[in-house]
């Protein structure tokens, strides 16, 4: 086709046609051009409409997929739920909107800042003006707005203010599980507790993370320990409930506590987990470990006698008994009367190396293993002299976490097997490691029951549930010195002792005596009653029915022979 013929075709001109044919051809060409033009307009209209639908409906308006400023981190923060052993929700994510500004669009930074302050008055004006004047494409103004705040900001109609869809971690039970669950930061990163320990798993989100905790048990434990703390004006407290066969923690709390939604507003002491991170001298609770070692090694039997008539002199110090019997005591009586002198003499008989060996087997000398980042290491004497061997026998000179005590007492009561503590729900009992024989465990159960029926743990007694345990009261060590009348009062117990299943611990930090306790603040007066109240509430929830104390099988399981001639009881 020549250039001239092509130009005729573009104009619709056909010079080779006659006049009539050329007219019909011109009309047909015009009709085609109108059709093509209309089609092009239709395609353009559909394209524009699709873009508007995508921008306003599918993308929910003013919510970019990714911020275009200098912060290039992925904004998706979805985390898996955390639930208790029964599927009760403990932590979840809720969608929220956060306010950001495109400072390039802000025409009047000062005026816009003043408008924002009318609906968000807690923002700092100078900082806000600086952000709005920065000329940055993306700058955060306020994260996690409430729906009311979002509506109020949107109503201002300030160009350049937009909202970003995010997710906020929410804890339906508030403070109840604060120290176990921990919390997340503003970007939903795990910062403490299980949120931090399982941060990667929660982000992958392959389903809820199920913990071993039981909300019902946790609530009863928290309420009773808090009541005891208030009653005795203690500065702090901790409590735990553990399944002695699986190592599962059913309840764990620490006071004071904090709101996991606002952890930054809580003092450091409130965020401190006393159950796993705090290390304390646990006092006479250690006499149970001391006696178990002696029985297991054949150093003593329950009727072995020790002279507790006089204090033991060690240099310028003396080991004495609190309201002692001042006579020879059997091993059973040493536990019953909580004799420091008797315990020290027993420890001297089996020696330092044996003590260290067995305490290590009980998990007392190593950092405890549990799925929490806040775990304290025991304070172990170095060098470990003979005097340390004596004082450790009654719980002084060696500081451990309450978690270690609960795990160790579980091994004493469950037949002699130490199992790792866990906050994850278990399908069955892990293998564990045997630390004492079944025979020794059986004797320790009887001795622990004796403490509640005849010793310093009487106030923990709950009819039908046969608690057995040990009191422990120690003076607090502050700046290398023991502070008189500043005590750590602990009672730890297993139940029911004819077939123990659970261990409960309550520790009060610096309790004060009351009129009802005749001014005493030792564990037998302040912590033992709290454990009894906890057991009263949780035993029915755990499916444990009260039993008849006169039943032959129970009498046989818990009977213990004592020498005659016992006198007054110790309150220690």
C-alpha cells in the first residue's frame, strides 16, 4: 500500500469509488469509529471502577499494606492463643488501629498538633509537632487506639493522618497469670514469661499453646495467698501447686503482681517472679531432704537417737533449737520438733560429700529447668565446709528457688523420682530420675504427715485430705547480714499422704505477727493455714474426695511409732 492510499484509508476516503459508494463508505467508517471510541471508554471506566473497589473495599481504605517510611519491618504480628490445660483462653490477639501521619501532606503541623491534642490529650505537644514537621512519609503518632479514639481522630478531618490495622495482645484474666504468661511489647514481640520463651512458636501459630496451668486452681491459690499476705502484712508472697507425678505446674503466682497490659507502669519488684527467679534460704523445710539422705544411705533409721540437749558450738556461733526439747531425740522426733541440733548431728554422720551428692540429685544445686526465661540459680557455698554441712541441714547457708523446693518435695513423696518441672500440659508422666528408694519415700511420707498431726504444721490440717509437709522459717539475709524479725516463712505440703498426688507451697516474705497468732510470724502460724485453705478449695476441683481417717488402709499407710516422753512442740 502506497503512502497516499494509506492516508486515504485513515480519512476513510476511497477515490476509486463512485459518489454514492463513497458516501455509504463514509457513514460506515464513522459508525465504526464511534463504536471503537465507546469501547475504549467502557474499558477505561471498568478499570477505574475496579481500582476504586480495591482501594476502598478490599483494602479497607487508608490502610496501606506496608508503611512506606524508614521502618521496613513486617507489620504482621499475629500470635497464637495461649490456653490452660482445660482449653480456657489465657492470651489472645485482638485487632486494633494505630494512628500514623504522612508528614509530607501535613500543611500546618502546629495547628494539626493542637487539633490532635483535643482528642489525644496525653500526647506530648513538642514531640507531636516535631513528628508532623518531619516531612517523613510514615511516622507513628499513637499505637493501639480504642474505637472511640479512632472515631474522634477521624472526625478531625486532618489530611495526612491515617490508620494502620494491627493486633494487640490481650489477657482476659488480667493479673492472674501475669508472671507465668509474661507480656509482649508494642510490636507484639514476647518480652517476658511464656510469651518470650515461646515467641517463635507463637508467631508461627500452628494452633493454641496449651499450658499445664488450671485457671480454677490458679484463682484459688492467688486468692488465699493474697489474703494471707494482707492478713500478716507481708511485703511479698509466692505460691505453687504441682502434680508430683508429671511435674506439671497447675498454679504459680507471685505477689506483688502487675497488669500485663501495662507492664511498664509496674515497679520492678512487681514484675519479679518470686517462684522461679527469687532465691531464698528455706529454713527447716530442708530437714526433710536431710532426713531422706540419712535414711537412704542407711546412716539412720527412724528410731536412731541424737543428743539435742545442748547447743552445738562452732567458733563463736551456736546451733540451737527454737523452743527445744533439750534431750535426746529420735529421728522421727527431730522432724516432729524441728530440731536444728538433731539435724546438724545427722548431717555430720553422713558427711559433706554425701550431702552434696544427694542435694544435686534432688535438683537443689543446679539452675532449675522450666519453660520460663526468669529462672534463678541457687547460691551455693564455696568452699563447702563442715559448718556449711551443718547449717544446710536445717536450711541456712544455701539459697534456692521455691520451684526447686516443690520439685524436690514431689520426689520425696511420689516414690523417689525427680521429674522436671513444666508449665506445658503433659500426656503422661515423664521417666524422671530416681533419687531415693520407694522404701525411703514411704518413710518420708509418714514423717511429713507427723508434722501436721503432731508438729509445727497442725494449722494446715484439712479433715479427710491428710496433708503432710514441713514448716520453714528463716531470717532474711540483707547485705551479708541476717536481719532479725525479717523472715521468710514457708510451708510446703503434699496431699493426700496415703496416696499423694499434689504438692502445695506458700511462702510469705516478712510477715508480721497478729493478735490471733500471739505475735508469732513463723511458718506454722502464718503459712501453714494458707496451705490448708488452698487444699480445701482445690482438692474437690482435682477430683480428690475426703477419706475416712479410721479406714484401715489409711492408718496402715500413715502410722508411725514414736518414743514415749515427748514434751512441748516447736512452732518453728
